[in-house]
């Protein structure tokens, strides 16, 4: 097990390194934009010279890696937030993204699993076909359509959640005030539809499989009621693949949904990414790339490893 | 129960030879054998949801390709900025009584301003048109007016709002245009030929005009309030009630010394051909003069003034083109890569797996962005989007093919083929690959909705810029609508419904294919 973990981690670091290298090269050779202000131009050009942006590409990459390992310095933001370390800019954006996505997970997990179980228990009845149809619809409809629907019905027609937070101070100086959470309800609902549907479909598939297995027959034969057998045996086994999926999505909440962040103007990681492209802030773009890659790889590894922790029968690393 | 003893003694003559003198052969099959694909097709046909989805997909595709063909008057580049963001309006339906109006609340001044368009359209021949004439006019934008509702505004002042039902195309009203003299002559000729009134008298620029650039203020106003002025010069405020009681709006037309209204004004230019005339036109008729037909947009117009139906048809074509290209290329690369991995295994498999692992680790959004920045200037936005999709898109297909190859490559039929001397290529393509075809087709079909979604998302976010004069994408349509669609719902509803329908149908279609091709579902159907 330990050997497998180490092997996966080494592979992950290797993959991350390769991707970082390629992306660094592709991003650094892009032409850089300068502001129109002459004084600012001079300042930025001088800084770039000092930071080695005019060296050969490989030297630049060496400097970049050295800075990361010695000072945790991922470059500097030049346009989004002038001369702020890129890492600082990114970390300030993670919290809003995480809060919104965590909120939607907290909504989606109970509803998704419950409806999934319900559909599985009532398999081949009208309830099951109704839920399955809804799942297909909710999975297929793009997330931005939900955002529009939420905006239209909750904000525009019913006037329910018209809270706009202009700044952190406006919300009471903290990310955890009531006003802030109130303003997040819209995006949380918009994000939840797809997640509920995905989780429901997965739960239904797993539970229908466990409900028809032999140990369920044994459980019923030895005298357990249907409810007892389902909760004690079928549900437990069905959870084996579901839990890793949930754990994986807890990792993925950090990268968030770009389109929802754009529609609801959430100052999160996704919005930062789009801003960095539009403003040609390439150090931020580079860091965002590393961040997304890292989260993606980490999510995969954690999901795989959690199978082994949840169900010891699954031996990791075996073919 | 019959007793066997009954048959103990059967007379010999009762026995006869079966088929005496005939050759005994196997019976021929009455029906044709059912192959793999036919079998799948039979199962697919039984799946009603998938069949319906397929029909809807075919309808949408037909719409996307036939809508531009049936519209012979103009193509997707046709635009009219004055009729931008207008709702659906169809002349054919208009004559049947479907007017395509929208509900709108009016203040009293706004109501008079809109009513004045219709009144002004009848007011040209030097007689003062009354409200009744205006309401009956073909060019009256307000189709219905409700009773005034009295409410208190923020300053606790009473204000009256009138719920109205308005044709937004006619609501554009009058506009000033600057034309050459020859064009002016053409308009006059057009007026005589068709009997439609395009040119209307110019408006005097005096103290009764609040905004000299607004061609709709043809009646006298003081401080935005319509007024009447009698011979002694007394200014009398005019209210909606007065209009209802038959008091006409007092026109403010530009007149020459004899008191005749002026239809044009010389504004510059030297020779007779290049002389510029300022004219005031009723835009609805001016549109007919310019294009030869009345404005008729079944889905309305988009935020820039293009016909939404044609733009949407183009956008669906683009989405389908990208999706079909991507799934076809993915199919080829994935099949080649996956079969090589799966068949040879060992070190080749390991190396190729590492490569695809690394590629799979790159976030797609980063790939799309980098391809756009680096390539879109050289090869265009759509090809660079295709490259981005293809770079990592084949990995899923390849790993499915690989799994199928691992499943089949050690089975007896492969061993038999090998024993008979078949080479690797023949074993891969003739023996193993057809067995995994069902799985691959399913995965290729399910690539289509995900590509459609991703393409619309990227263009919505502005990472891929697909909006040009000739074509646009669903994402661009939606992002153009994003700030303003609560006022113009059709801008959002039409593309959003279309893409949702496409996604649902393609997913159902893919699921149907999966169920049809997956033999493990045989017999479970009920």
C-alpha cells in the first residue's frame, strides 16, 4: 500500500513537472503587453529585466523553478493587482470559490444520495422512471442555463435573493457573515442541480446492483426485514464507490466552476483565470495553470486511494 | 394418462418410412440471420426515449440546414441596428392575429410619446389627426392600453402608470436620415408606386422641441410636457385625458414661407448628385423601402440586429460541425492508439499509458486557451479549437479500446486466427476490433454532447471568440444576451432552449446506443 502511494505521488510530481514545463514555455513566449503609461512602462520593463524575463527561455525556467523552491515565489501580478506576488493573489481568491462549491456540495450530497436510493428501492416503478428522466434532463442541461433560471425566477420574478455584496467590508468585513452567505444562495442553487443529478444517477446504479446480490438474499432469508437488509447490507456496500467520488469532488471544489463565477460575479479562482487571460497577466495565468493541474491530479489520486481506505478488500496497486 | 401397454402390439402395416426416397437435408432458414448491428438496431428501436431523441436531433439538424435555405431574402450577415433586440414577429402570423407584442408599463408622457408615433403617421397631410385616428393607424405601436393605475412613487407623489401592449418594431417610430438627392428621388418614386408613406415633415428646431435629434417629438412640448398653444400664445398643458376627449396634438413641423411643410432640408454637398438631404422617415416603411419586405423575424433579432433564427441556425451548424469533427478524429486516434496499447501490452503499453496520463493531466481549459492565443491568429479560431479538443479528447476513447483489447486478445478465436497464420494487423482489425466496435461507437456518440457544451462554455466565457459577421456560436449569443436578457427574454430563451434540447437529446441518443450495443442488457429488458 505504502509503495503504491509513493509510486502514485512520484508519478504525480513527474506529470506536474512535465505539464508545468510545457505550459511555461508556451506562456513565456507570448508577446507581453505593456501599459500605455510611460512611467509605468519603464518601471515594469526594469522589473522584468531584473527578474530575468529577457534571458533565454531555459534560463528563465531555471530562475522560475529556483524561486518556487527557495522562496515559494510564483511570479508577480502586473495588471490584476500591480506587483502583488501571484501566490497571494491566488490564495485570496480561493476562499470564495471554496465557500460556494462547498455550499453546493452540502446541498447536493444529501439530496442526491436520498433520491438515488429512493429510485433504486422503487426500481421499475413510475417513481423510478420519473427520477431517471429528471436525472437525464438535469445532467444534460448546461450549468449556465440553471444560472439564468435562478436569476430569472428567484432574482427577477420573485425578488427573493437580490443581495449584491460590493466588497468584503460591505458584507461586514468577513467571508462568513449572514449577508455574504445570503448572497451565495443563488450560485449554490445553480451549481447544485447538476451535482444532485450526477450523484443520484451514480447512487441508483450502485444500489440497484447491490440490492440484487446474493448476500441480500441471504440477509432476507435469515429474517431481516427489507429495510433492515437494505440499510445494513446493501447501502453499506453501495457506498464503497460513492464515497471516493464524493471525496474526489471535495478536492475539486477548489477549482470551482468558471461559468457560474462569471455569471454571478464571484471573485473566485475561475474569474481570476479569465481576468488573467484578458489582461495578459501571464504570471497569474501560469500559476492558475499549475493550480488547476495540481488539483486535477490530486483529486484523481485521493479518489483512487480512498477506495483502499474505505474498503480494505480492495488492494491498491494490483492489476 | 395414456398407458404404454396400448401400443404393445401395433400392426406392421401402420409403419411407413419417413421421407422415403428423398434426401435428408438441413432445413433452410426462413428468415435472414440477425447480425450484431441489426441486433443492436432492433434493441435501439425498442427504446422509445432514444427514438424520440433521435427524431428531435434530426429536426434540429434539418432546421439548422434548411432555415438559411428557405430564407431567400437575406443571409446571416443581414442586420438592421434599429431593429436590434426585438422580439419575435412574423408577418404570416401577424395577419392571423398573433401580433408578437410585449407588455410594458407606461408613464403618462411615455404613453403620449408612443401614441404620437401612430398619430404622427396619420398627421402628415396637413390635418390634425386625433387620437382615434392614431389608434386605428397601421403604424400605431400601442396595440392596447389598460386603465391607469395610481401609485405613490419614492417621493410620495402620485403617479399614474398605464399597462400597455406594444409592438416594439413600430415603436422605433420616426428617424432622421441623411441621403443624397438621387436617393430622395427614389424614395419619392417608391412612395408613388406603393402608396406607402416613408417621408414625413421635418420638425422645427425651436423652444418646443426638447431633443432636436429625436424625430419622434413632432408635437409641441415644453419641459417634456406636451402642450397646445392658441393664437394668443398661451401655453396649455395637454394630458392624456385631453387626447381621449378629442384634443389633437399640435404639430411642430418645419414650414416654408407659404406655410407648407418641408419634407427635406439641404445640408451640404456640391453637385446635384452629391447634395445631401436631411429627411425624416417612418422607419417601418423606410425598412420596406430599403429591403423590399416588412420586418418579419420568427425568433426575433439578436442584440446586434441580426436575425436570431439564422444566427442560431449557423450556431447549431458550427456546434455540430465541431462536435462531429472532434468525435471522428477522436475515433480514429483513439482506435489506433488504444489498439496498439491493448494488443502489444508490456513496455509499449506502459510508455503509451504514461504519455496519455500526462496529456490527461493538462486541464482542458488551459489547452483551449493556449491554442487560442498561439494559433487563432494563424489558422483561425475554429481550427485551433478543434486542435485543442483533439489534443486530449482521444484519451477516453483510447482507454476504452485498450480495455476491450485486453478483454479479447487472449480468447480462443484470436488464438485460432494466430495459429492459422494471421499477422498482427489482421488480428487487430479483423478479429478484435470489430468486437469492441459497439463500445467505441457509444463513447464516440457521447463525445458529441460534451463537445457541444464545452464549445458553448468557452465561447460564453470569451476564451474562444467565435462571433463574426457571418457566423456566431450559441455561447456568444448567450454572452451577448447576458446583461440585458431580463428586458429581452427571447435573446436568452431561444438559444438556451435549443442547446438544452440538443444536449438532452444527444445524451438520450448516446444512452440508447449504449444499451443497444451492450449485450449484457440482453434479456433484462422488460
